[in-house]
C-alpha cells in the first residue's frame, strides 16, 4: 500500500530534512536544492518537477537587480589595496580625538568605516588590532577596552553601504535594495552613538581612558581627509544615488568600485593583486549566488506545500503581543549565529520567518535592518564570535576571554540599540520614505 | 566573509595520481574563475560608461540592462567548482569539527554523494533548458541578444563542479579506507581558531604593505 502523505506533512518533513542535512555539514546550497528538488518531485511528479528545478538557477540569478551584488563584493576586495586604513585612523583621531576616550572613539569610527567599504567585519578588526591597539595601550588604555572597540567597531559595517548582506536580504524577501541601503544610515549612526556611550561610561571609571587628544589645528584636520576619500566617496556615491534617485544600485556600485579601483591603482596595486582580488570576488559572488538559487528551489517547494502560510497562521494565532514574537525570532538568530555564517543563516530562515513577521504587521525594511544588526552581534558573542577570535589571534598578549569581556559592553549596547529600534521603528523607516523615485 | 589567503592547490607536486588530477582540474577552474572575475571588472566599466554617457553625453549604453543580464550568468556561475575546491561554500561546521578519522571521512563522503545527485539532476535539466532556448532562438527584449549562451553557462559550470565532486569522492574514499593518510585534493577544514590565525596573518601583510608605501611616499 502506497503511503499517502498530506501536503502539510511533506512540507514539515522537508523542513526537518533540511535542518538535519545542514547540521550534518552538507553545504547549505546543496542541502536546500536537494530538499527542494525531492519535495517538488514528490508533489508534482518527476518530469514537471525536475524540469522546473532545472530552470531556477539561471532564471533566478540572471536578473539586473541582482547585478549590484558582485560590484559591492568587488569594492570590498579592491578596498584592501587602496591603502586607507592608516589614513582612516589618523583622520578619525584628528577629528574625534577631543572627546573623552578620544582614541577609542576614533578607533570605532575608523574600523566601522573600513569594514563598511571592505565588507568584512572580521578582516577590519584584524587590521585595526594591528593599527589601533598599540596606540591605545601606549596611552595606558585598559587592554580589554582596546580589544573590545576593535572587535565591536567592525560589526557596524552591515548597516552602512555597500553592504552585501543587506542586498541578500532584499533579494530573498523581494524588498527594494535602494530603500534598505538608505535605511541603514540612521540605525548605523545610533549604533555608533551607543558604542560611544560605552566608551564615555568606561572613561568615567578609568581616567586613563578619558584622556582626550587635543592640539590638532583645522588645517591638520582637513589635511588628513584626502586619504579617506575612497571610503567617503564610495559611501556618499551610493547614499546620494539612492536618496536622490540618480542611479540604480548597480550603477552606483559600478561607480563606487571604480573610485576604489582608481585609489588602488594610485596606491600602486600590481596586476597579480588585481587578479587575486578578482578571483576572490568571483569566489564570494558564486558562493552567495549558489545559496540564493539553492534556497529559491527550496522556497518554491515550501510554496507548493503551503508551509509559509501555515506557519504565519500559527504565529499570528499565538497568545503573545507581536514584539514578544520579534524578540523570540531575534533570540533564534542569536543562537544560530553562533554556529553559522550570517548570510547562510538569513537565507535558511527568512523564507519561513519573513511572511509571519509581515502578517504581524511589521515593515519589511524595518525587519531587515533589525535582523542585519542582529547578525553583527553574533560576531561578538562566545563561543565563536569570530571578530573576538581574530583580535585575540593578532594580539597574543590579550587572552580570548579578555577580548570577550571587552566586547561584552558593546553587545549590551547592541541590545539597547535593537530595543530602541523596536520601540521607535520610525528611526528606521523615516529616511527611506524621503527617497525620490 | 573571511579575506584570509589560502594556499594555492595548483602549487606542489605530491599526491600521486589523485594529486595530479586535482591540480589539472584546478588549473581549469582557475581560468574559468578568472573569466568570471574579469567579467565583474567589465560589469563595473560598463556601468561607469553607461552613467557617464547618460549624464554628460546623453548617450547611454544601448540595451544596457539586456547586456548586464546576459553577462551575469558568466559572472555568477563559472567559479562554482573553484569555490568548492577551496571550501568557500557556506556550511555549518559545528558537528564536522568534532569528528575525526573514519567517521569524518564518512560524513564528508555522504555530503559529496548528495551533492553529486543534486548537481547531476540540475545540470541535466539546465542543459535541456538551454537547448530549448537554442532551438527556439530566444533573445533578449531590447537588444535582441541570443539567450542560449547565457543559459548554457549553467550546465557547463555544473559539469565542472561534477568533475570536482568526483575527485572529492575519490579523495574521501581513500581516507575512509585508511584515515591515517594525509588528506589531499580536498578543502581544508578550519576551526575558528585557525581561521582567526589566518586572518591575523593576512592583516599583518596588509599593514606592512601600507607602512612600506607610506615611508616610500615620505622618502620622495
């Protein structure tokens, strides 16, 4: 007797199978495509099902809107050769050093700026662990604070354009890429402010930290700016193009990449280095696209099985206020983020979570920013907060446990920022609503 | 998104037949990835040309969006085998990192077998998808560029990935038979500590290069 399964049962079995495969260590794109393929075939038959699955990789990847992604990634790899890390730190010191805890605050902004453009929080932390920590220790800073700001500053990158993870979110939930890129600004700024508050509080307890760096003239301040132009240029080009509707995200990405390329060439990038940067760009691009089409095969299956609607109905029927459910979902990300890359985590969960969150009445842009912010927090939390591991690997004299302790106040600041975003969603939605179309 | 450098598997000679086959395929993979990489470079130049042409000369690139869409297949698929060889595709390593010896080889082997099934099925049906476009003569809307070459990139890239997975299958079978042998022709499995150590090394090189460039500027 053939076993007849209901659509619901097939959908649930599919979700469990995907979870098991991922835990077993199967590549996420393979696991998602496999479960999607088997699921679709079991629902609509072999030739119709497999035939349809065969069209998805091409039809879902080859789309003008998605072409911004390789360009943002290219900006990141070229940024390494633009020679701007020292200049960013120097400029941040001259402009922000007068505040209490000036060196730490300058470090936060320099790391955030470099990681925004390079698109790699952990790599930015590694570089500034070399550039900024020695200076802070020379000024008698607490080791834990010095390590904490370097690890934490890098996690602001995902909110500031060019942010690949923001584009990935927009693609999978079909939101406007331009609006998301714009929406990250105010939350990024609020997050930086909460980080500064932590430094102020720390300097209140430890006067050595409080020592401001004064004595820079305005001339010296402006003289420090040219070196930071590639970074400021890229962010401004993307921000202005989106806000004023001058260019599409792809066009803005192309202009941004070109600016960084010119900076890298002026900094004498060699052909070998360009080849390497392009190979790395191709590698990261194919990684992200493989997981996008893999997940979209799985999403097609979920749609046939009706899983997202069922899950949404269940979530809406729960006897909790919506914000409790949001906090619950963020809790899931906090745990998952300990074991997985942010992009993989978002793509695996959003197809099911996102429709439910929409049904609760939240704004797609708002949810995107909150979720992306949460992914940053995961880089700072034990057991495998990679940013902290990287700082400890660069600075053999600062034990990993001290780095985690130094990062802890910034994790609390992140939670505070997320609470602010949940309480005042207009902070996120206001700016994108001002966009000209 | 780690930027740490990995050793190039085309270097060296050891590993017998498996090592030789691995290196030959990786050379091909590297070429196709470079095509993808320079394609992304071209996408950048095309975008700059398009924007400048539109703003200052009222002469945008004809059929820009069509051209970008036709290019894209080359940019986002061709490096798939290369990335597999270098362990660049996302996976959850939580459980895998606890495993050792024969059990680890077994899990990796199952992973590879599942990937072979998926890649074979999707590869075959993406081929029929491309052949349909070829026989029907599909083309893009504005610039009327034929669509079959773009669609054909998918089965070609997946065929290269299939070959790569066959080599992995051989490599993990070899480890399953005798787990004491050194792993060859497969991606390295890195713990978070090891990843962090490589990232630290990469940053050292970068900071040194910047210091060098800065002192060279001062000397002038």
